[in-house]
């Protein structure tokens, strides 16, 4: 498969087959990740491959955040447990973090590099018949989520990637063409 085909076929996969993603498959994806360009070769990325129990703990942290919005205690408990079980059942979950450099400029460059590493993982997954779903957001700073992932002090969780064999492939979403957002400057 060529890169253009992988880009065109990439989707956010929300349902996976039960087949576990092997360590070898994950290692190949991470090997692709670390080839991402990064200014001054800072290599700011850190990868945390979560096992079933850490996936459950992360799901509990996320479920707790969702449950706080519910006034009913039974509904809140159901949301916590459902979210924990869904995360535990994922075939693979990788937290992608970055080392926080003291320089704001380097931190910005490093963030861009880590996002490129994530993109490399996602495209390499498509090439291997796997699907991914990237999640970001405020939960990445939640102390319980950070503890579940095992992220170290001085690191920021950039995103979590669910990975597995797609159980269903959503159709492509309509996107604005590049011409509509491009300005040619002389």
C-alpha cells in the first residue's frame, strides 16, 4: 500500500474485533512513529502501551469525569463501569506523551513532532490492516488518568490511540477541498 492510499483509507475506528494486537505489531507501529521529523532531533515522544488493567484504570478515570456531570448516583456508577469495561476490552491502547522542554519554542516544536509521530502510527496501522482512534482532551491532565497511564513528571499526555482490527469501516466524511483553504502568495 502506498502512502496516498493509507491517507485516503484512514478512518477513526470505534469498533474493533476482539483479536488482540500483538507486541510485534505494536513495536512496528512505534518504529514508524519515531521516524517522524523533529527539530534538533529532540525525540520528545514517550509511548505507554497499556495492558488490560491500566486500560481499565484509565477508563475509570475517564468514566469518573463523565459521571460527575450526572445527578443520579446509579447512572453515574453505570457510566463509570461502562467506560472502564469499554477501555479494558480494547485490543490495544497507547498513550503518547511528550517531554516538556523548558523552552516554550522547543515545546511547541516538540508537540508538532509528537503529532507527526501519532500520524505515522495511524498510517502504519492502516498499511497493516489495523484501525486507530485518537483521543485528546482535558482528561489527559487528570491526575487519575495520568496515574493509570504511568506518565512521568515533566511529561504531557498528547493523546491516546486505540488500535485494533476494525469491526466496521465508516464511510469517508465529506471534507473541504484544499483549494478552498489555500492562498498562493507571490
